[in-house]
């Protein structure tokens, strides 16, 4: 019996003397430990994946802008929108212009414009100035605007030859949208480059011509450019500095006295001959300047004005220029036509016809012709 009892106690999966309850508890604990190990493994894998994903996303965030910049087009495709003013400085290089366009938002990148001008020879014709453009234009479209002078924003003013300073300043103020008091102040400031021959007075040295200015023009910059233009002309004509004041004064008389440009050389000779002979010039234009009038004739009262500009009252040239002369008058004053004339009369102010005489008797004949014109044209 003892042998059978021993065999009965030995069951599959157990050990001699082991109870069934203990075996069940051990199995449950084993299964629990396996589940915990699986959970830990899964968690480690998930955390590893999250860390890797975060790294990839971070890297994407870092390089995405770089990739975008490298792959994005460097030029706009359309004609642009809105309005913007772009200033092209004098002497600007292609790269300087390209940067100015990009900074103003006209082109997308400086490189876009540089690429276009490298293939288009028209770029060499771009002139300095202020241009009306649009934002977000193609570089080719921007070039089309810059090579067309009509797209420049300019304020244009024309000063005719022989214009008096006061009248010139009024025209400048109106055309350039400036204030006359500012112009008068600038004219006396000493900051506009007047030559020494001017003796601080702009009259005669504001060179008559047509000028174009940008929208940022000031009273000082406008007058400075006009004075500079005159100095360039004096240099081109070879007028010596010591002769400049005399030449400009004589040229201003020619603008007022000569009927047309073709008579300027002869009138200049009359001036020279009368000064050499110590004879007063007796020019009505100088009397009118002294009195602030513009009449063709003057009265006895006008001619008795002691102003230093009155050439009836004083011999020699007037104290200064009486207008702003142009190139033709300057040339004539510098090189008078050879001759012995002592008198001249503009016998027909309507046409400018002028006649010259060596003696007083012939001069009187021409004076009568002028008087006949006055009768036919009262009020002058």
C-alpha cells in the first residue's frame, strides 16, 4: 500500500508533495511577469519612436526655410501692383540699381534684376532720377520702365534768355512747387555756388535753360544746379575769371537791347566803341531795370534816376547785370562784331529789326523810323 500511495502523490506538472493551489498561484505570477515585460518593451519602443519623430520634425523645422529659399523662384512673374517711387542715383552701378529695386519691393531679389540686365544691353541707357514703378514686378518689367525716360518723375522749368531774376524766381516757384521766400533766401545764402564775379548777387548768373528736377528738389538745389550750368558754359566759352563780370553784364544788355540774336554782335561793338570814347551808353533797358518797368521807351523823369544801373545818368556799364543772359549773348559780348558803329535803333520792335549808324545824323533817321512805329503801336 505504501508504494501505491507514493505513486498517487506524484501528478503531472507537480512535484512530490506539492499542493494544487500553490501551483495555480505560481502560474498566475509567471504570466503577470511576462505581460509586464511586454508592456515595458512596448513603452520603450514607443518612447524611442517619439524621440526619433521629434528629432526628425525638429530637423524639418530647421531646414524647411532653407529648402524653401533654395527652391523658390527668385523673380516675380506679374506686372506688379500699387505704386512706389524708386530713386536711381547718379553713377549707380547695375548692382546698386538691383539692390534699390529689391529694397523698394519692386523686384523679389537683386539677383533677378542682375540676371536680366546681363542679357539686355538697354540697361546701359538707364538715367539717374526718380521713377514711378509698381511693387512685385518682374525684373524684365522693371527694366522696361527704367529705360523709358517718360517714366521719370520730373518737374520741368524753363527760364528764357534775358529773364530778370525776380521773374525767374516766380517761374521756378510755380513750376517746381517751391516757395518764393525760400528761393529768395537761397539766392542770398551764399550756398549755391555763385562765382566771385557775381559779388553775391544771383542776377545775371542764374543760367537760362530748361531744367528737370526730381520731386525732392529744394530751393537751394534748384538754384545751385542753374548756377552750375552757367559756370559750365563760361568754362566752355573760355571766359577768363577776371573778365566774367564784364562779359555777363554786357551780355545782359544784349538780351534787352538787341532785337534778335543776329544783331547781338553789332550791339556788343556799339557798347565797346561808346565806352572807349567815354560816351554814355544811354540804354533805355538800364533805366527800365532801375525803375522796375518794362516799357520800350522811358520818360525824362525815368532817365534822371540816379540809380547806378541808369546808363543815361552814369557812363560805362551799369552796376551789374540787368537780366540773365544765355549762350548767344555771352558769345557776342566775348567777341563783338568788328565795326565803327556808335548808334543803333530797333526800328521795329515787333520784328526786332535793328539798324546801326556811325554818326548821329544817320542815327536820327533811324530814330524817326522808330517813332513812326510807336505812333502805329501806342502804349509801348
